[in-house]
C-alpha cells in the first residue's frame, strides 16, 4: 500500500549506517513511522529535524509494517528557532507530547492544524507564543477526550471571576465558590478564563506558569499515568526553562 501526506517530523533514530526510522505526525494518517534511507546524507540531515513540515510518501506491503518513506521539505521550522532556546524547547515539547500520547495511525486533522498554528507562532517569535503553546496543550487534551470546561463555574454557573479549576472534574470554579477549597484546586490563568480567546493578563509570568501546571496535571493524571508513562523529558525541560527565565528577569511569581 502507498500514501502521500503532509506531515510534521516528530523524531528520528538512527538505523544502520545511513538510514533512520522517522516518526511523523501526518494530517490524514495520524502518527506514523517510516524508514528513511540516506538520512545521514547532506540532503536529508537538516530536513529530518523535529518540527519541520514535510511531504511524506510512505509505502509498505501491509499497513502494520514499518514501511519506507521518502521525505520532501516544505518548511524548515526548526532552523528558525536555533537562536532561541525557549522557543526551541517549546517545539521539542510539543513533538514529544504528540509522540507520547497519540495512538498510532489515528487521524487528528484538527490537532494537526493546531500544530501548524503553534509552529507559525514559534517561527515568527510572536510575544504571546507561550500562551499559544498552553492553548495547544488544552487542544491536545480535548483531542484525547479530556477537554476542560473553562467557560463557567461548575458550582454557580457564573461566567465571571473564574480563578480555579477542579482537579477532579476539569471544570472552572469562581473565586467565590472556591472559598476554603482553593488550596485543593488548580489555578486558572486569566488568559484561559471563560474560554480560550483572551490575551495573557495580570501577572504574565505567573499566568503562563499556572497554565503549564494546569495542562500538565491533566496530561499526567488522565493520559500518561494510566498508560504507565511519565511526562516527556522535553516538556519538563520547557517548564524548567521558563521558570529560569522568570527568575533571571527578576519577575516574582506568586507561590
């Protein structure tokens, strides 16, 4: 069988002297692997970097086989981030999460399009790229069946002053309803309260930290732990890097 599809490079590992097994996230065929011959050569060395957009032509006798893959570069996203370790860390984290959480061969076209939005924001160096990244993780959770309801308070139905999220239900909680339970709840960043359309507000660094903590909790508890998996190291490094950046900038975040 044979197919050709748009794809994003997730990772590669060496196979023999000159080939590599490449992991792809494709638009119509989901997460897919393939053997790329000549991967160590000059033509492909820079092409097979995580985050690059490519056209992949895959073929094998049966669908469950690894198959061979020919790769044509569409957009070298990774190269644009080499001078910015933070954005490169976000790119690596997104690729690692896709590889760790998505079932193989299962299409997720909406998530694929969301990845393109994230890659574009990272490539352009948009100031709000960390918020775009957090929203992308929320989208990943929704694709996996664990979408959070941040539109209204689970206790009162209010749509204003949403400050926390229940770790059990994944629903927003207002400041008034949080009351004595707030220490057991997860913080809801201002830019996520009431939906996903607002910009980061108030204390930007704290908002982004809380956003990563929020999505990270549900990714671990509902996606990774049930399958005996740990949070990908690349995602952990992203959180650590953003914490270091906040410290070095002299910005104080709330505990």
